[in-house]
C-alpha cells in the first residue's frame, strides 16, 4: 500500500484505534520507533527506547512491555494526526536526527560514511533512486539504435532487465533454462531455502511485505522472481532454452556479436552494443574427481540436479559435502531415510538465528503492509544486521596470540559462542564436538545457519564420517581406513565450478584478447568486479571479488552493480560514443587494493580452504 498522496489509505488504518493497537503489538520495536521519529520528529523517544535495543535483530530488543505499549499509543496518535489534518507524510526523516535514529535502530553505531548509502537504500520517497535518469533526453535515433544483450535470467539478469526497460533501452535476455530464477530455478533439493533474511534478500524496488517466512523456502523465492517478471512484462524479452556460446567484439562495427545455440541445437547470431553477463557463479555443478565415482550402481546426483524420481525414504543415503547445500539437505531427509552417512572433508561454522524457522504472522504482515515506512526501516535494520556490522570480526589482529583458531578478540568471542552452541546441540559428545568443530577461525568459509544440523548429527541413523574418501565402489564409499560405507543413493553436495568464471562461454574482446588469455583457468579479475580492459561495453554482474563472504545480500550487491552498469550505458547513449572501457591504470590499482585488503582478512588465513579462493590463494 502506498501512503504518499493517499490520505484515504491512512484514514482506513487509523479508523479503528483498538484494531490498530492490536496490530502494532506484532511490530518490532526498532522499526516502529523509527516510524514514530520519522513522522513525529520527537527525539525524546530515541532516548527512552534506544537503551533497550541491544543489537540489530528483533531478538536483541529488551524494551519493557509498558514502554512498548506507550510507543504503540504514540504511533497510533501520530498516524491519526496525519490522517485528520490530511498532512502529507514527510518522505525523508528529520535529517538532524538521522545519526541518532540509525544508532537506535541497530543498537550499534552506524558511521557517517554509511548515511548516503542508507538513504538511497531506504528509498523513502517511493521513487527508486537506483533507476537511471537521463541527464539530457537521449536523441530518438540514438536510443532506437542502441541494444543490450543480457546473459542469464536469474535474480541479477531479471533486475538488469527491469532497469533497462524502465530506461527505455532495447534488450534481449538469453536464458539457458526453461524458466527464470537461475540458481533458484535449478536448485530444488529437499530443504532448500535462503539463509539471508528475505525482507532484505529481495529487490529494493519491490519490497515484498507478504513473505511467509523471514528466511523463505526456495520455491517462494522462485515465485518472487517470476512475479517480478510478470509485473514488469519482461517475459517477452527473454529467450528461454538458449545458450550463449561465444561473444566477439566486432572492431569494425564496434558492437558485440553473440553466437547462440537454441534448444533444438541450431545456432544463430545476434548483435548488440553492450553485453551484460548475469550468469552467476553457482550454476555449473562441481563433480568431485573421486576414484570410481562412475562405478556406483545406485542413483547418484548433484544437489543442483536433484533427481525427484528417486525415492530416498527408507534408503541408505551417502552425502559428500557439508557446505550450505549439504547442510540444508541433511536435516530435510534424515527423518525418512534408513541411514544418512555424511562424508565431511572439513566442517563449516553454522550460527543459530532464532528467526530461521519462524513464520511471519498475519499481524506482522499487516504492519509491513499498512504502517507507513515500517517496511523500509525494517529492511534497513536487516541490511545492517546482515552486512558490515561485523566486518571488524574478519580482520587479522597481528598481535592476537591465537592466530590459528581466531583472528582478534571479537572473532574469538564469536568462536566461543559457536563452540558452546555446538557442544549444547550435540549433547556434549566429545567425538561429535571434535568432528563438527572447524579448526579455522569463524567466517573463514561462508558462515552457515544452523538449521538443526548439529541436532541431526546426534540421530541414531546419522553417521558423520571425517575420514577422507579413498574411492567409490559399486556398493558405496570406501574411506582411507579401508571401511566400505554401503549406500543405496549418493548425493554430491560438492558445490560449483566457481573459479572458472564465465566458463564455458568463449569471449573475445578488442585486438583478439580472450577472457581465457587474460584470466587463465581460475584468476578472474575485473574493475569493481564489473569491467575488464580490452573488453569494451562488456559488464559483469556477480563478477570477480564480489562474493558475499561474511554476510550481506547478493540481491543488494547485484542492484549496486546494475546501477553502475546503467550509468555506463547512459554515458554511451547520451554522448553517442560507440565504446566504453576501463583503463588499465584504475583496473590494476583496484586489483592491488583488493589483494592488499584481503591479505589482512580471514579469507587469506592459511588454514582456510574455500571456493572463494583459487589454487594460489587469491
Ligand atoms: P560448497 O560450499 O562449495 O560446499 C561443497 C562441499 O563439498 C564442501 O563441504 C566441500 O568440502 C565438499 N567437497 C568438495 N569437493 C569434495 C571432494 N572432492 N571430496 C570431499 N568433499 C568435497 O557448495 P554448496 O554447499 O553448494 O554451497 C555453495 C554456495 O552456494 C554457498 O556458499 C552459498 O553461497 C550458496 N548457497 C546458499 C544457500 C543459502 O542461502 N541457504 C544454500 C545453498 C548454497 P571443503 O569444505 O573441505 O572444500
């Protein structure tokens, strides 16, 4: 519901004060406080409530019930005042109060350098600031002649398409699958869901106030992406079941030429002024080079290619891998399988989040839908709780004595909490604690959510095997100690070919330079993760060094990249220039900056292996 310029909507909200107060009971304190100060401008409320908000998640709120009740009354009053006097709602909060508001909302200090980003991300005015606006109207001939090819219709490709459409730029999206959604379309394994809170893991320009869960299941995210495609009429611009085989920069025409294979195997060529790769990083399943894997006689499949024709109930299932995918599959299938043997090469850290299994109550959905600006402030709170709030945790303190297990005092504190959680969950079983506890610092690999993984490990039909795998035989998996672990079904939760970015597309830029020449097999580099010298008018979304290793939302990052790309395209269209390319100096400066920053961060830790790094540790 939009309240700006809609006094009737606000009148309906305040019409029944008792009903309003009942609904407000379901609101989280911090975003509700923000609504009150935003609309009422009274800083005294910040002083009263801020001391009770101990952190950026709703479960960090310790506000006493009677203070909360007063807050709800005050919000009802301020809304009634706007409704009765038919005053327009202020789109921006009182700017002089913004620093104190952000600190109160998160229970932490939000540094001033974040303010512009916060205001933009909050998008309070309801006019998406991330939409590119022409600085001067592009000439009709120029824009009519200009076209963009987008590769991939996952979250990023669809977001890119929506912004291109808003700008009136012609584009085509090529999608290898039969539907949009990318990773959310391909991954359908039992237990699939997102581990970033959804009210933040979604487009900023389409806040969904009706998520059923704080952490949605995979099919609900797929639905959300599809809804955005229908809402914006994007489907007509997407060619499904087609794959870009190669991209070549045509130096005579100063355009890209793309060779595309249709689902019937026929190929054709199209040309575009610019190309945006939105192919993602997590879509080419990695099949581990384990001896004898093909000799296994039972069904065997990768998590991203889950075979739903196989009934795993009552079967002996072997699962290789304990990353984000494996950790979701395990607890989902354990209750019905005869046995689950998990082959773990190295354990991951997994953190408890009390909201992980929670559903969003109808009353909370009502608040999200009906209280002006609540959803925006709620999103900001999640943005902060999921992002840089714990960046200091990731930095190596050179004076820290226990470098092997943790990086600094804060990181050690997190380790202590995680260890205590594991011990509690596995019933203080010393052998399980040993197996399930990583020997590297927290955040070394992507931090996972504990979705009852540890509790599952204690079930009698589960065996966590940390002996290395020697080989696979027709009847099961043999570990290095010579034990055969019999399996009826083998699940490969072994991740993706993340290092071979853009593979298997063949991409040739200016002067015949190929991406393979420049990057080798596994050293991709781009300026800001987006542009590459010698590859004019070529942009990447979710490119090199843009992974969220410690938190954040891939959708937020993708939107930042879309906005940057839109500015590049605007430059081309408005100036009439044919090509735009990053210069080598800023490109190499950026590489140096990234490498220097990483040298003091957890991912460079010698004890950490992860799919974020190549064989050289970069
Ligand atoms: P992953 O994190 O790369 O995990 C792969 C697992 O397979 C690891 O445990 C790895 O062990 C193991 N493995 C790989 N090769 C092996 C071999 N040869 N022998 C034995 N074990 C082997 O892959 P993923 O779990 O599919 O997750 C990938 C990414 O997808 C995540 O980090 C996340 O970004 C995304 N994802 C997100 C969600 C979510 O939001 N909930 C869910 C799923 C995936 P090592 O750790 O020792 O290498």
